[in-house]
C-alpha cells in the first residue's frame, strides 16, 4: 500500500507552545513577516506544513477505507494513520463533522474481529475529555455496543472496549447514566473474571476511578459484592505488580464510607495477605501508594 510520507505529529496547541519557545522573552511584536528572522520563518512554515500533512493523511486514509477492493491489512494501516492523527480535540471534532466516523462505526457494529478493535481505540481517543464527541457517540447508541464487548474473549477487543467506555462515561454524566442503564455494572464486574490480566487491570482501574468520582456508582458496585470479588484476586507479591496495584486501588476506592459484608474466612485470609503487603520492605521503598491502599483496605475489613 502506497501511503503519504510520515510526518512529525503536531496540533494547534503544540504549534503555539513551540512558537512561544522559539520567541525570546524580550522579542518585539513583528509588524509583518519581513521582520521575522529566517530561522523563525522556517520553523513556522515547517509547522504549518506538518499540520497540512495531518489533514492530507487522514483524507487519504478515509478514501482508502471506503474502497472495498483493498485488503484487510491495508484497511488496518489506514486505521493506524487515523489513530495517529485524531487525539487532538479539534481534529477529532472535525473528523466527526465531515462524516469521517461513519465507516469506523460500521466496523464497530459488525463482527469483523480484524478491524473492530482498532476502530474502537480510535473512538476511545476521540472521546477522551471531549464533550462534543461524547455526545455524538452517546446519540449514536454506541455505549451499549461497547458495554457488550468489554469481557470479550478477544483480549484486544475487550481492552479497547473498556478504554472506550472509560472515555465515554468519565466526566460525562449522561454517558455514565447510559452505561448503568445497559447493565454496565454487571459487565464490568464480569471483566474481573477475565483470563486476560490486562482486561482485569483496566476494569479494576475503571471501577476505582468511577467509584472515587461518583458515590452512587460506588454504592451500586458494592451492592454487587465487588469487594468480595476483588479480595479473592488479592495476592502478596515480592515486588510491584500491576494487577496487585489495580486490585488495591479499586478496593480502596470502594471502601470509602462503606461497610462490606465479607465472610469471616475470606476476611481472615485477606487480612493476612494485606499485612504481608504492608510489611514488605521492598514495596515500602518503591511503592508507597500501594502500601497506603493496603492499609486502607485492612482498616475497612477490620471494622
């Protein structure tokens, strides 16, 4: 597949920041381009050309995606091009407004396991802290689709779906409401039984984040015995472990103003494990936050 040359990634914010960095504090405003020295002219021209390249690459990729004769491998490369250029808010909004998202939504709604995950990752990055895109995807009824694939057997599809759901519900009450309406709590708790560790970790972190920011979500998750599920996954490690960190973070967030109903046998076993974590000198030197989470959880189950 012939593609346009790679570019140095830029967005408007980056361009302005770089322009300031290349301008001395004592510089006088120029009345016209003739007053800008050659080096600055070259810098600004290069930056503007880079921004133009972004538009050209995305348009090129979209044209190829709409060509039914190209291979799946070529379509995947087009999706990579779009993903590389779509994380800027202005670019994401423009992509929606010109109808570029239509093809990606079709890939997400169909069972094409080759193109679906990358398309979902693009949606996730477009929606992150972007209310315009969050509203668009909400109106497109995309949250129920993504919720249904959060615990898929395909690890990449599951991870992408959790990432996208996270982008569509965090700091966006309407998105969280839709997620809960579509049985989102049950689905995210099911992810804690995934055979794929990265899926478990992403789900635990999303539970922790939403529980920290929304009391009603925390209460709903606690009613589904999330603490028991997470405590059953807890293991003492001799060194930092991503899964241990995610588990303790989620438990710590769920413990706020909460009383758990934990079977006494599980409570005793968890207390032993938590004390091992707290007393681990290697962790204490490098993972202070992990130790603090463990103390919080131990205090909760000891009440």
